[in-house]
């Protein structure tokens, strides 16, 4: 059974009306943006060096610990937000916990959002960002992490890198990634009633805003329909009560067929992106698994 604090978290979700927002068409993205935190909270400067830069419409905050930094390693974090919002305060808090343990440098990526930008522009921004990172770090020392729409962007990025025969990162950490923007599996609609956060209608509305003229099943916005041949190791979190999980399960089958090294962590009775939700036991265990994965790489 889920923890008591998880049920308390579900109550908070209801009070904030998250499911209601994701049940509205068109998706009211301005409401989602009310909780966005675009700049590093001041308290992070107590133990971290903070710098910022902009590249191809992405605003990036560089965080590194003031002591004991593994400067050879870089964690690039693309937080979720249905392509239309983010990052949230939780994203900053989780990233701080990860680099506190791993002592590596991290980039928090505030990538361009829909509807002001389409997926084509967002992907171009991710390409430019990774190119900049690869000039400063060895590819084997780069970790890509993303949740939800952010997970979509890092998976698509690696697909484009492989197509271009470019060096790929060491590790992908994908937390409830959005891999099929068409939500074409019938199970998505079955899970819809159990998902305490997302709704098929709202997610499709957000995806359509981002896709612009591109079909929702195009690999540019739905990496499920691309290739996974040659992929790096993937740590993948799949939630039971998440409308995105049917697409993720199909991606798992494709990855396994193409010999991707997978570390799959399933959240029984858990919601979308549960490891980054911070407040309850299951979330803390999920974040610990992420921290352990990053530390395994940076402390070799």
C-alpha cells in the first residue's frame, strides 16, 4: 500500500486542481506557469557556485558545489512541464540534492516552451546546448536527466546524435518520459481515471501546441517511433497510475529488442514523475535511486 504521506500528497493535488487543469482544452498553460521558478532560489547559493548563460533560446543555470566538486562530470537536467511550463521549485530542490551527493556540475535547462516555440525550435535549442556541453566535457562524462516532457527531449536528442554519428552521453535518466505524444494506446484512456495528475485531453492539447504542423506520431516529437539502436545505458522510471506509461512500456520493448542496457524502476500505485515529488516515502526512494546512479558514475 502507498504511504500515508502519499495520500496526503494526493489531497494537495486535488486542492491545487492539477487534474482539472489537465482536463481543460485548450490547456491553460498560463495557470501551469504560475508555479514556475526560472532562477535559482537564493538559498542554493549558500553551498553552490551559480552561473547563468543563454543559448538558442534556452536559459541555463550552472550549479556546482563550492567544495569537493567533480569538475570532470556534467549532469544536464531538463525538467518537465508538458512542453509549456517549468522548471518548478521541486526541480531545483531535487537537483541540489543530487549534486550534493555526487559533487558534480549540473546544468538546469529552462528550454523554450510552447506555444511561443514549437518542437522544431526546442529540439534545435537542445542540439546547441549539447554541442556546447561536448566542447567542455567528454561525452562519457555527461549524464542526461529529464522528467516527463524533459525526458522526451533528452531521448530525442540522443536519437539525433546517433543519426549524426556524434558522441553520445554516458547515461540517460528518464523519469516518466513522454515518448508518444499521440497517446495512441487504448490503455492511456483506461488509466486516465486512475491518474491523479494528468488527463489525456490536456496532455494532447499541450502536445498539439508544441507540435505545430508536425503530426503527433512524428519521431521529432514522439521518440517512441524513432530508433534506439546504439543507445547508452538508460535508468527508466515507470509509474503504474500514469497515462504516459503505456507508451513507455512500448519503448521498453523496442529498447530491449535493440539491446539497450536498461535499469527499469516501476512505481506500483505511483503517479506520473513520482521520484521528483519529494514529499512522500516512495518519492524519496525514487530520488535515492537516481542519486545512487549518478554517484556510481561520478565517483568511479
